C-alpha cells in the first residue's frame, strides 16, 4: 500500500490531464503529495476543473497548455514546467489522438495526425524530460498504451499501430535508460469507462454487449488505471522497468467469442 506522502515534493507531469484517465492520474498523484503539472491541448475549462479538484483536496497543481504533436510547443512546455517545479520526477504520457476510420479510408494526413501525437510527441517529450532525470540519476516515465496494441477491433488500424509502437518504444527506452536510474513502463488499459472510450461505440446496445464480454461484466474506471500508474511510478516498483501492465480485468486473457 502506498504511503499518502509517497510523492511528497515530487514533480509530476501528466499529459492529456483535463479528463478521463489523465485527470484521475493527476488527482491521484496530488493526493499523495506531488506537485502536478496538468497538461491539456484545447479544453481549458476541463483542465481547470482538474486543478480545482486538486486544490479543493489540499493538493498543488499547475496548468500548462500544449499540443504534444508540436515539437516547438513541447520544448516550451518543458521549460515552463521546469520553472514551476524543482524537478520533473515522473512523466505520464497520456495524451492521445483517436482515429476510428477503416484502414481503407485513412489517408496519410490522418496517419500523421495520429502518429505525431501518439508516438512522435511521446518520444520527443520523453527524450527532453529524460535528460533531466539522467542528470539526477532517477526518474519514472510511464506511457499509456491500450489493449488495442495487441487485441484490436475493426476501424482502429492507425490507433492500434500507434499503441503497438508505444509498447515497443517502452521496452527500448527502458534498456537505454536503466543504467541512469530511470525506469520506463507502460499501462495497457482495457475497456475503461471514459468519454473517449464510450464515444467509439455507436449505441447503448453495443456498449452493453462490450461490457458483458469483460470478465466480471463491467467497465473499468479511470481510477483503476491511475492506481496502476501510481504503483509503477513508486518505490514499490523500483525493480520493474520495460513492462507493459494490462489493466483490463482479464479481458486480454479471454478467448475471443461468446462464452
């Protein structure tokens, strides 16, 4: 069990923290003493709601607007973040671009939009943050992947490809950074009941059918993913790096088809 002050004084940057898994993760770190930087791309009102929830619970947070697909904006965010906290000890790469088109309908522009956010943005931001971690000989980087990296469904070709790339990147980064005291892991959420997930299904009937296929019969909560992130970032996981941790209530272990 994590001590309530497990991240006291630590600087934590969470991308895409205005809602869903990102918001739950930002709140969880703040509840455990961290100084949390809340990144968002466009929804300032929701980002402020995240900040208000942190502050109302007695925590410390800051808002930074950045599109992680823009390298110059990423550089500015890192400089801004370094001025807000003494160090960035944990980076959670949660921001993502979704594409729900069929493979035959995805053009190269759509492809680039997804990869620029989900892969290139993650790569570059991680690289910039890791340099400071390497100097301090400690740090934790956690990527939010998806069950769709390995068990995909129709009309997710580009999104699935980006998450597959993230899982390979996680392992490669872990090996390059392990000698510098920096750990790199990823979380692969299953069907978590966020706005982004539910928007991908066309009807309540389809949602109910998907939910029934999960072992245990219910969608996960954003807090379930946040708890796994907290574990991997903590000293409880000090001997863990290069892993992809499923948070899916056994969905990835289930044989396809009706039961």
